[in-house]
C-alpha cells in the first residue's frame, strides 16, 4: 500500500480527516504558512497568459506556443506550487503544458490516491481541509477533449458556510486573469458548468512539517 494512501486511511479512522462542517474552521498557523509560500510565487506577475513560460517559475521563456489562441497556465502554476511542498501532480515532462488541466483532472481521479491525494466532497469540506493545512485543489475537466479545463489552489479563509455555498472557497490561480485571491465562482466563470452545475471536483494532499519547513527555507 502506498505510504500516503496508508496515512490518509489511518487519519480517516482516527478522525483527523474533517467532514463538512457547519461553518469554516479556524485557519491554523500551518495553513497560513502554506499560503505564504504560495503567495511568494507571485502568480499575479508570473505565468502570464498568451506566452510560453517555464512551468516551474512562470517566467516567459521565449519559446513559441504549441497551440492557437491565448494559452493560459493554471495547471503549470498548480504543479509548481505543489512541487514546493514535495507533492506530485501530473506535470511536465510527463505531460506537456497543452491541455494539462484536463489531464491533471483525469490523473487525480485515476492515479492520485496512489500519490497521497484524497478526493473531497464539496466546497465546504474543501475549505476545511485548506484551513487545516492541506494542499487543496479544485479542478474542472472540459467536456471537449481539445479544449482546456481549469485548476486552482484553495487558500485558507474563515468565510461562512453561507458564502462558501454561494461563491465557493477562496482560490489562487493562473488563468486569463491571474488572482492571488478570488472565489471559485469567479475564477471558474469561463467554465460555467464548473460552478453552476457543480461539476468542479476537489482534492487534497497532506503536507508534513518537514516539507513545509523545506518550502519556507527555499524561498527568500
């Protein structure tokens, strides 16, 4: 049994994996530290839409785009942020940046549990996990294989359950517009089915203290 899957099962049995609460829990210090690491990646000034970028840094690398249209980099940003904490999600070179969000969605469903990912039931529980210091993503797969999906990172927030159900958790994303903090409803507005039909899915991965300390040490 994969060690991360075993850890998740043990935590579930012990009651450490939270069920959907009546309202968002208090944001833990660990969750705030994780958010600080992600914020230092400065997504609002990196991973710009319309140009090819180094997936790890979000800096344009001068290479031509491999597809027409204004290519965005939601999936590359998520992969880079996950790597900060030693977490694997499908990324280059295993898959090119083109249509990577769709591929990450499928990978999380099919192979994610073997790499420590747990599927989360809905936006309220997803915010709960983020508030407790897990790395949490929300993802949407486009119905058309040749069109992009979307993926973003859920960030800590003490918003109420009422707000969570109205607009979704807070997220950090690259996209047509890059946001340090916005809502799932706003960030996924280019994919109406993601929020209106609740087709977006949520996944979480634990971050141990050593991985968090290493991520903090790597950044200025």
